[in-house]
């Protein structure tokens, strides 16, 4: 039996980086002003679950961190038009398609032409903390 630190990672390097970055964010402490603790906990759980279950597929389908986990560089989640599909709503994805991520009876589209692109939420959190 392999020890956990020696077990091969099932995620490609990009998705492993997403997992690590999301892991640095505390589920009990919202990185964005005006985002409540329970809403943030749901978003954090959904992002973690997505990365573990669908991260490899997202990388293969050329998703980027901002498309998935982005927020407005100054206003965070207040500007949902800048947000990535995984940080809106806090729902767990049930799959991944070439052009969208299904959430049951809803879908989030990652790459709509002309949509502004934010920064990953972990970069937003680091800016707020002055890192």
C-alpha cells in the first residue's frame, strides 16, 4: 500500500495547482466582502469537489482558472459578470461538457465570447491579505 504522500496524483499539474490554491482558502472565512460565511462554505465545497472529480476533464477541455474560479479583481463576487462558473451559486457540478458545466437542471457556460475575465479567487484573497 502506498502512503498518501507517495500515491500518484490523478490530476494533471494545472488541476493539482487549482486544488492546492483552493485548499489555501479557509471554508469558514469568506475571501470576498459581502459574501456570507455559509454561501462561501458552499462555494468552497463545490470548487473543491469540482477540482477533484472533474479537474482532469476541465484541463483537457482547455478551461482556465479564471473561467472556472474567477472573480472581479477589485469587487470580488459583487460583479458576477466577471465571475467564473464555479464561484456563482455554490452548487456542485454533475459533469463537464466542452462548452458548459451542468449543475442538474442548470448549466454554467465557461467561455462566452466577450465576457470579461476575472482573476482566480485565491489571487483575490491574497491581494486582500496584502500578500
